[in-house]
């Protein structure tokens, strides 16, 4: 079980005047979780966000340009000292999640960047919250590591960064969310990610096969649920421990994910042919070698390889542990809530990519087909 809070509790008292509030340093504000974390934390903390290139343009935060891959975050010694003097809490959510980067780039961002942030937190004498991933519990087999070097580097670098947090002098909290999807109410997400593309591919009938069995779990949690858990932990004064921010036994099954996509497509056009689910061992023995042959167009080959890589990492037979709903750790989602959130995510994807027309009826014979949706 995670330890009890070791710092002062702020969750039950009203927000202090801005001049007296604690300052929280957040990385990854432009990522999938970033907007949800800003929404969750801005009422209780003065937020400083480290960003690399694109500005956030959010009046609720102060931005500092930095680079996780550069020594000292790309800041001068004076800049680091000034920043450390201001900061009371660090939430490190930034990471290299693009598996098409070179393994060296992924390691540099995820491990070296975490070490630089730990050094800054130590200078600030600030508790450190590290956003890892629940899928460190899903190590890839040797043949998977060779075939998918980006995913292998991501998982290994996250595992190594966790160890860096454990061995650091600064108090550290390790957070392990599972697959993070869009907002539970709106379905919105900061950027299109692998999950979104896979869902869209199923809706458009572009995914002929998927690795895994119908009963395989796909553990996913809405971004606002994860952000609320992080906010509760920070506000409660928790300063150490490891927390699994997952659906756990409430995780939906792969067949449910597919059914939600197919039902959405049917409601707005025609139901595509469902993807064939094949055992994981057949993926390595048959599917992936076949994809490497000349009979598949490059785009189709790349898409199917991406889906295979995603699902080999993100599917799971046994349920994860979950701390959601325990003291100081947000609310546990139900299976029904996750299904509903996933349906909203699919709808938001389709609206954002191509717009939706009315459901198909006798009066609307020209409704879009799934291929036209978000094409």
C-alpha cells in the first residue's frame, strides 16, 4: 500500500491568496496530460511550466523555455538557481513518447531529462512527482525488443528513470498511469496519439487484423481522472510512494474496444468488417514477417506495424493493480464510465477530423460512410 502523506494537507482548506500560494513546476504541459494537469492544479498553485519549442499561450501559467535533453536543462547556472528558489513542488510529466525517435533520443529525454529535473528539485528542496507508465510491468520479449526498438527504449528508459527517482535524495512519488485517453466528458485530447489513430482505423475499416484475444484487457483511463488523482496526491502532502493510476479490474476488454468503434461507425454510416483478432504468438510467427514482404503497400505496412506495436505493449491478460479511489488518490472509474468515455473519445476524433452528419435513417440516405469519416 502507498504510504500516508508525510507533508501538510492542503486539500480541505480554502485557496490561499495568490501571493501566499505554493509554486509548482510542471513539465509536459503541452502533452496529452498537460492541459488536464493545468486545469486541475491552477486554482491551488502558482504554475511554472517548462516548455521546449511551442509556447503554451495559457494566461494561467508562467512559461520557462528549457530542454530536457540538454545539460542543465539548457539553462544557465543563474537561471537554475533562480528557478529553484521559487519552486515548492515539481511534477515531471514530460517524456519522449514517439517511438519513431531513435532509442538514443528517447533515453536522453526520459532518463537524462529526469535526472536533470531531480537535480533541480533537490536544489529547490521540493518533493518530486514523476509520471511513469503502468506498462513498465509489460517488458517486451527479446524478439519484440529487436523488432520494435522505439517501444523497447521507451519502456526501458521509464524503468531506469523510476530507479533514478527511488535513489535520489529528494522525496519522490512515482505515478503509473495506464493508457491515457481524452477527457471523460468531452473526449478532447491535446494531440492525436497512437491510440486515437488505432481507434480511427477500426472505425474506417482499415484494420484487418489485431494482435490479442477478445478477452485481453486494454487498460485505459481518461486524462481528467489521472489529473484529479495527481492533484489529490500533491495537495494532500504525499511525498513518497508508488501509485498505479489504472482501471485495474474495471479495464475493458479488447472486444469491447472494437465493438464501441464498430457501433459508432454503424450509427454514422455503415458498419465496417470487424478486425480479426489473432494470438500474439502468431503476430511474430506470421503477421509481422508477412508485412515485411513486398506484397503490402508501404503505407499499409507502416500502419499495421504501428497497430501491432501499440497493442503488444498496451494489452494485458491480468489486471493491473490500481490505487485510484484509495485515500488521497482521486476516484476509481467504473467499467461503464470507461466505455462511455471511450465512445466520447471516438466521437471527438471523428468530429475533429472530418465532421459528423446525422445518424443513418431512411430520410438520410447520403450519410457518410466510415471511410469518409475523418478521411
